[in-house]
C-alpha cells in the first residue's frame, strides 16, 4: 500500500512537472512572439520630490498586452524571461523605449524629468549592457544624467571588488544607480558604503504598515538617516496614504512613489498628468514638520 502510494505521488509529481514545463515552453514562445509583434508597452509611475512638491522622475514598468489574456504584469512573466535569457532582448527594448518616450515627453512638456529602468540579473551581468545603454541614449537623444538604473540587492551579492567594478563601469556611462526594494534582501547599510550607488529605494514592505507598525517606522527612519550620512538619496516605494506621506516627509525622505500620488500611467496619461500640474496639494503636510 505504501509502495503504491509512493508511486502515485511520483506520478503525480512528474505530471505536475510536465505540466509546468509545458506552461513554461508556451510562455517562452509567446514572449518571443510578443517581442516580435510589439505586444509590450511601458507604464510610467511618477516619483515626486518632497522638498519641491514636484514630479521629477518616473519609473518605467513593463506591460504585456497579451492577445487573449489582456494586460499581463511583469511578476507573471519576468522569471521565465530571465530563465530563458529572453529578458536580455526584452530589457533592451525597455531601455530604448523608456529613453525614447521620456525624451519625447521632455520636449513636449519642456521639463527635464528622469526615467528609472529596472534591470534584470542577466542584463546586469551582460557584457554588452554598457553598449546597449549608450545606444539607447544616442538613439533617443536622452542625456545620460536623466537615466537611472534600478538593481536589486541580490545582484550586488558576491565578490565585492567585482560588483564595485561592474557598477563603476555602468556609472561611467553617466547614468545613476538605484538599489530597488532595499531591505528585502540581505545586504546591509555597511556593505552599501562600499558601493558606488546614488539612490536607495526603501522596500514597499516597510512603508506598507506605517503608522501601525512601530518597528517598520523605526527601521525606515534609520535607513533614511544612515543613507543620508552615506550621501545617498532615498525613495520610498508604495506610499498609499497621508499618514505614510507625513511620516516620510518628517523623516526627510527625499522622494516618494506610490498610489497616493499616482498609479503607473500610459505615456498619454503621464503627459496629461504633467500638464494638469495639480500635485502640489499632495505635499501640504497635514501636521507641522519639526524645526531644523
Ligand atoms: P518594482 O521595480 O519594485 O516596481 C514597483 C511595483 O510596485 C510596480 O509593480 C508598481 O505598480 C507597484 N506599486 C507602485 N506603487 C504602489 C503602491 O502604492 N502600492 C502597491 N501595492 N503597489 C505599488 P509592477 O509594475 O507590477 O512591477 C512589479 C515588478 O516587476 C517591479 O517591481 C520590477 O521588479 C519588475 N519589473 C517591472 N518592469 C520591469 C522591466 O522592465 N524589467 C525587469 N527586469 N523587471 C521589471
Ligand atoms: Mg523598480
Ligand atoms: Mg521596488
Ligand atoms: Mg519589486
């Protein structure tokens, strides 16, 4: 009986594996087709400067307009794209199009906003990344100082000298570097000190339960303070309400991104958002900040 059961389990297990392998293969083929038939698009989520109360940057977020499933979000396909290596050409498409659309928006609005692009692990280790960045900048006419690359802590683990060399070469193209989802991985603030990065994005998980979770507030405040001592700017991700905004402003966080200010927008939506220019009231504190 036990033996039978074992065999059933085994069968079940391999069937599951097969089903998953097939799903992955289908997805891979679909992603290839998506790239060749223009099914990808970008959404842009505004980032605001707390001091100026202004939109100063946007994060480019990949969207897949699937022919039968409708909009598919990156968490549902980036892993397979990464495993198959397809993320490299897809990531290149993102780089070129983010630069091109934001350069166009700079011209249309007369404002030099920045754009942040998410890199994948494969792209980060790709020897051709610098060339691809240079090409995207040249093709779009966007100046390097308006492009920011977002990397995650996991990409920065390993041999410190190698990581520093990698980041230094990337920065030599003139772009800035942000660490995305900071606090969700295993890197520490003391490790960060050694890395040539510019911006730290505090993970949404720390912002989410402000003001209920005292510990999250303490961690967030401490991360902001130490980051500033290291000369880094801090972006808070996932700001959804006034309490979170007030807390971050009072603790001198530099920039904010989140549904409270704006959801990710299409190019047209972003253009309209910038023309309306009505975001100032989002920065009027509901409580008084402490004196300097
Ligand atoms: P991320 O880089 O941390 O991007 C922020 C994600 O949080 C976005 O999800 C955004 O829509 C969402 N978000 C922003 N504000 C709020 C908020 O106030 N509340 C909540 N609940 N969520 C908020 P999205 O667009 O689904 O992207 C998910 C992840 O997929 C990104 O996380 C990033 O890691 C990855 N990704 C997106 N675009 C690309 C890309 O072009 N290349 C690569 N390699 N990865 C990408
Ligand atoms: Mg990001
Ligand atoms: Mg993030
Ligand atoms: Mg994330």
